[in-house]
């Protein structure tokens, strides 16, 4: 930006005691009050972190090099920064803040770094997995709102690993989407498809995030699960997963995604009539689950209520504008 068009106050003789307010002042010249607020809090917390920990020059440089390596690891099919956000618990925190759920609704969880935009659409009863990807599993679900009414025509995006614990995007020879697909709910809010029984797997740990976990003496494993992203007009998008009960990593998920309400039992189809109806074997695995979505109106009201309560507990003087906190300024 042209320096002549910016009103910057004098900046010199900065010390550990005055660098923070001065940085905030110089970052507060623009018209976007939300952006001002974000940078005010970011600078405040980063500076306080450095002061509190007495951050050394060597540690600062190690952090710079770590973030550089994370960026260099990213590609069209791998997002190291989402992985970093996941293992630091930030993804779960942001998801919970932005998509609050009343007690009757299905809880959300992390999106993860392996969602892809090229999933094919399938009809009910189709398999989203090609042959040989794992043990057959019939998945039958319902989708309703908090009043018990079916949500018709919703887009249900599903993705999971194969039996080796790898997503299709992790294969260099990937030619088409596999173990992922999109279905629409029917007039009763139902959808069903064939997949493979989920298995536990390690998140990618050959990069900087994996090295960080090793230094922290943390394992990289996620419990067996299947991802769902459900989108319907007038409803808050639901990003969630179903986790298999009894998994060895059920209580130590590397990305903090497991919630008790999302833990399910996996049984066998069992009934020959049901097996014949859905084109599977009675000995195949079966998952059944009833999803409950929240309307946009419900979600926005709960989000605002939670935000106001959180700011009050923090003693913040921020004002709420369009449902988000901004700097304590007069707004029209």
C-alpha cells in the first residue's frame, strides 16, 4: 500500500513493554473491524507467549523452519497445516465453536485432511468402494431434524480408508475416487450404501507434523471411523464421523475427534431377508445410525448465545457484530 495513504504513528524505541500496543496500533488502520480484532488478539497472545516462555532465538528459528517445512509438504492431495491444526486440537475447537449442537442433535467432529472434491455420486445400495478394498459393510442411516422430521434431498458425502488404512488420495497411482462417494437422502430421509468395515490407521507422520508428535512422545493413530459431511438447504452443515466401539485408539485419537455419542457398535447383517434385500451376505458387517441435523436458525442462535457467554467469562469488552466479536468501537 502507498505509504502516503496510510496514517502511521511514530514507531521507534520499542521495548518488550511497549512493542505489543504499538504493533496493535499499526495493525488497526484499516476499515475491517473484525480483521482488526483478529490481529489484536493474535498479536497479544503471540507476544505474551514469547514473554511467558522467554522464547529463545534458536527456538523462534526452529518454529519458523517447522512452519516452512509444513508448507513445503503440502500438495493438491495433502494438507500438512490441517494435520497440524488437527493434532494441536485447534480443528476440534473451531468446529465446536462454529457448529454448536443442542443435546438432541448429532455432534460434529473434525473434517480431517483427506476430504476430496471429486467424489462420484451413487445410488442407494451402491458400493462406494471398488472390489478388494476390505470387508464388506452395509451402512443404513436416517437423517432427521431436531423435531423428528425427515430431511429430504440432503447431500451426504462419505469417505473412509481401505483395509490397509490408506485413503485413495494417499496412493500415487490414484486414477479415480475410491472409498468415497455422495448420496442423496430419499423421501423418508433414509440413505444406504455398501462400504468396507473401517480400520484404525496412522495419520501421515513422515513429515514435520509426524516429527513433532515423535518429539512429544505421541502416537499418530486414529481409531476406526467413517467420515460424513451432510449438506441440506436451511440446515447447518454437519461434518462428523462414526467410530467403532472397542477400538484400541478410541480414547487416544491423535486428532481429538472421538465423542461418546458417535461411538457405534458394528454387527453382522444376520437376517437373510435383509441381506437379500440389500444385495449383501448375512455374514457381512452392518452399520446403522440415525443422524439429526440442526437448522441454520437453531445453530446461529446457539452460536451467538455461546459467544456471548464465552466473552463474558473472559471479561472481554468486544462488541458482537453479525454474530462475531469485533473491537470495542461504535458501530452503525
